[in-house]
């Protein structure tokens, strides 16, 4: 699995990275692991998965973590994660 993460601010990509995980873990564990690595790399607190965020990710393999998803205040518009490649 490959996941692309982007920090967006003022309609521009501030930072981005791709996380790869080809282990035998479940899809959910791979996504959580990727999000952990993304938060460490971008120096962010972990966002909260709200119902709307979960629904978007399940339907589109892509979601945005807005200010409401973070306990701390953020200095960007949103964090977006998108699955680029699934394991089969």
C-alpha cells in the first residue's frame, strides 16, 4: 500500500510525502501506521477520525483532516491522505 499525504495551506501544497507499507497487516492497520508516520514527519498531533472522515476514506480512499479533526490549533488548511496503490 502506498499513501500520499499533503499539508495544504492557501491552496498550495506546503509539505507532502508518500508512505509505503507492504506488510501483511490489515488495511486499517496500514492506514493507521501511515498516519502515525505522517504526523511524526510533519510534526503534527494525531487527528481524530470523525464519522464524515471515515465515510470519505471508505468511499473514496481519500480524506481530509480539517481543523475540527485536531485537538491543537493548526497553521494550515487541512491534511489530506490518499491511497495511491492497494495491495492485492
